[in-house]
């Protein structure tokens, strides 16, 4: 169903914006207890949890409503990366929330820095992999269509 694919794509776009925004806040303010403990940062962490959950549900719905995707080259890698990234986002959000509810010991900042940086790399990788698979798949369809109507030219 085209609508689910569209929603999955938009959830992925929103996920990147939210995660990058909250990570910027984290990297700038994690050493400042007052700034990092404010309610808008907590709201962004809740959004990280919520949007990644929606992204997971939409990804699963996409496969259920259109199982043909499973036959497309590279899609298993994309799904594995997607699941791994969503796990990483959840780990990140949980650790950040725990930090905010604790005495905010500076020693605990480093591990969250590392998980956040790795999650950004994963998020970018899944996004580009998903888009590339879609583009290659659409390109094949266009080629097949052109061949069918006799428009395709080998040169
Ligand atoms: C952080 C996690 C994820 C991100 C950032 C992400 C991102 C994307 C993007 C950008 C596309 C291309 C959309 C388009 O151009 O129409 C896509 C497609 C797709 N996604 Fe995800 N996705 C994620 C997780 C998942 C999960 C968990 C599943 C399955 C359980 C999944 C299944 C699919 C499928 C089947 C497609 C269509 C094939 C393709 O274009 O690769 N995705 N995803």
C-alpha cells in the first residue's frame, strides 16, 4: 500500500530531525545540570521513543501489506539495520532518561555520548540504504515499463 510507504518515509524523516536535534542539545548541555534537566529536552527524549516505535510499526506494516518487498535485493540488510537502529535509539533514550532522573554524575555522560554518535551513524546508514533500494527498484520498474511499450533503447 503506497500510503504506508509514504508514512514510513515521513516517519523516517521526522526521526532524523528529532534525533539530531536532541543529540545536539545533549552534546551542548549535558554537563550543565539545569539546562539539560529542562522539560523541553525531556519532551524530545519522549519523542525519540514515540517516533521510533511508530517507525517500527510502519516498517512491519509495509512488509505485511506488500510482502513482495522481501524479494527485492538488499532489503533484508535494510530491515536488519532498521531493527538494530530502532533498538539503539531506545537504548539511547532509556539511558538518557535514567541520567536525567539520577544525580547526573559527569562520569555517566561519556557512554551516552558514544551510543548517541553510533546511533546517528546507524540512522544515516539505514536512511540512505532504504532510499537507494527504493530508487534502484523504481529504476528497474521504469526500464521494464519502457521495454514493454517499446521505448527502451540499448544505447
Ligand atoms: C530507524 C529505522 C528506519 C529508517 C530510518 C528507515 C528508513 C527508510 C527509508 C528512507 C525508506 C525508503 C522510503 C521511500 O523512499 O519510499 C525505507 C523503506 C523501507 N523500509 Fe525502512 N526504515 C527504518 C526501519 C525499518 C524497519 C524496522 C523495517 C521493517 C521491519 C523497515 C522496512 C522497510 C521496507 C520494507 C522498505 C521498502 C524497501 C526499501 O525502499 O528499502 N524499515 N525505510
